[in-house]
């Protein structure tokens, strides 16, 4: 919004005073700070209201270790605070003309709405079942299709005539540690289905990870920080010196960061970095209240929304495959559930004491804070490896 105001008053004395808004680097940091400050200010009031509304209700899932029963009475749906802060930071500092930003917001807020329905049904029906899985999947698919075909797709040609759907997302697949000039297969329209798997899978993986105090939010902060770097590189106009040889003549030229590092260009990537920064700020403010022992749980309204946001960022920033590294903790959690279910159906035996895998470590006697911090360390390692893949391309 501030960038639109700056562009509207362009050429005036006031515009010269706001010239710093032109720079994505300023707006990236400002979005994180604004989201963080809003969360710290609103958080105590929101938590007090949630505690009052949910007084006497159990917000602990039934399929968890017995030690979790002591957490009864802790209010849930704290993810509403995260969504509020993400929306504030993004609307204030991102370029609202960017289709990519709107697609990310649709996935985040749409999946947050699904999580809200799930949490509301759990509380109103006083059970931990909530919204049926098939309905969740249908709604996740609907919001995904809205983001892809409603925003990241054009139905008209340059002359304004109807031409049918044309995706505004690059349908070529990029691999970590492999330069695009070596391997960059085009998936065509199959990419829509592949991207759906990434978005929906990530959303459900984050939802499964949200089982311990602070376990899901910190890896989300780390993943969003990593995506902020990747998005800025892929969409920034920043140029870096490189050597070019033409007709035997070697000269120094300036090339965009994305070309220098061998990654595909992402129009609006720098604005997606502003969105990422809003997630980071919102996540840190929520962690203040969600750290062990938690004063509030994020609930499905938070976990499904954050998963949708991270899955959307993986697709929009052209890091679909490397997101499996960035989301290493989430990937391990959902994989543990898949292994557990498959093993039990085929052999009648369980591989883990309980799935997702963080409950397995709990039942082995590991203290909850130790599990949480070790998962955070793994998330940091995964983010670091993902960033290293840039240079190694």
C-alpha cells in the first residue's frame, strides 16, 4: 500500500522524502519488523480473548501421548494472530500490483479459512475430529485452483482477445545443485498437478508437525527466511560483475543475480521476499507466546495456512524440488506418518511407537524441549543446504 501511495505522489516533494520505498531491501526488513511489532502488541489481548471464549474446553488431540493431557485449557486458534500479522506486513510494504503476492495471499488466507472451520468444529462439537479429511482436501484444491487459474493465469492475448488459459508460472522444473542450462525439463500442463501436490502436501505436513510447543513455528520461520533469500535472488534487479567473452574480446559486464547463479528469473520475486519477511516477523511474534510451555496453540488455522504459504512459495519461486530440503522437518514428519500407516496395513506392525515422529521420541523418554530444539537445529541445517545449492549450481 505504501508503495502505491509513493507511486501516486511521484514527482512531488513528499515523494522524494519517501524515496526509500522504491527499494525492496528496505521493504523486506520493514515488513518483518512491522509484523513482529503488531504481533507483540496484539498477542496478549488476543490470547486473553481466546482463553475466555474457550474456557473449560479441551484443545488437546486424543491421538497424542498421555503427557499432553496436562496442556488442557491452553487456548488454540492462535494462528489468527499469525494471519493478521502476515496480512498487515504484506499489505503495507509489498507491491500490491504483483500477481505472485496475491496468489501467495490467497493460498495463505484460504487455507487459514479451512483451518478455522476445522478448529471451530472441534471446539463446537467438543471433539478432536474437526473437518473431515475429504472436505479439507476439496477446499484445499479449490483455493489452489483459484490461485493458479484465477491469478497466475491469463485468458487473453496482447490484443485483449480471448485465447484460452495461459499460465504465468514457468512450467519448467529446476533441481538443486543443477544449473538450469544443464537440466530444465518442461512439464507443460502437468505442472499444475505437480504444483498441487507440493502445495497441498506442504500444508498437511506443517499441520502434522504442529504437535509440540514451538515445534512447527520455528522451522516455518527458517523456511520463510530461506525463501526470502531465494525469492530476492530470482526477482531482484541487482546486478553483479561477471566476465564475458565475445569474438575473442573479454570484458567485464553486469549480469542479474539470477542469471549469475543459474536459476530461473521469477517476475515479482523481490515482492514475494516481502511476503516471506512478513511470515518471519509474524512467526517470531507468535513464538514469543508459543514457546515451551505454550500460552497458546496455533491450531489448524495457523498450521494449514503456514503450510499453504510455504507450499505456494515453493511453486511461485521455482523451488519446488529444493523445498523438500528446506522443509526437511515437515517432510520427515509426514513421511513418518506414511511409513507408519503403510507398515501397519501391510504387516500389522508399527515402525514407530507413535507417528508423527516427534511423538516417537516423546515415548522413548526424550524431554519435549530437547525434541523441539533438535528439530529446530535440523531445520537450520536444511535451510543452509538449500542456500548452498544456489552457489553450487
